[in-house]
């Protein structure tokens, strides 16, 4: 398939990537079938982007698309004194939290290495996050 443009949300963290491609029984044998697992992370217009992807896939009669899941668009509470924040276009389980309360995503380490082969968290970051979580809890209980 040829590259195509995904409508941008205006967030610098929008991304699309093939995460895994597999197929066949050996590197020197033509595969009878193959599959690619892909992720598209954006801050808005999920349905419009799915439509664009489907339009591209539909041009290829031997290719199917199956959207497994999506994280709904969500703007989180982020203005807390003493905390740095920046917009991100990543998935989170926060939309699954029930209740009419503020929703916050905070943790130690860097999102730029989270859930990858080079993921790490410094002990000092863990210790700092304990104190910061105490601050957040006290703020959210007000």
C-alpha cells in the first residue's frame, strides 16, 4: 500500500505506526497470507480517521481491515500547581473509570519510553511520584 495522510488533530503527538507484520512459514517462502498490526494515535476525529483508513484499504480487494478497539477522545484534568503537563495522543484506560469526578493521568518516568523495550523508571522518580500522588489526592478531595 502507498502512504496516505491521516487528518491531523493539531496535537504534535499524533502518530501512526505498523507495530508488527507477520506471515508465511519461512523467510524464503511466499506467504499464503499475512497480517499487520497497526496503531493510530490521535487526539480527535477518530471516526474520520477510521473512515480514511477504510477508504484506503477498500482499494485493495485482497486486504481486509478489522478495527479491534479504540480509546475515546478524552481531555483530562491537568491544571495542578507544581505539576508539568503537556497534551498527549496516547491510549489510556481512564475512559473506563465510572463516576462523575475529575480524571487525572500521572505517573513516574517518561511516556516517551513507556511500554517499550527501553522502558525504565529511576528510583528517584518513583519516590518523587509518591509525594506528588499525595498532593494530587489531597487536591482532588477538596
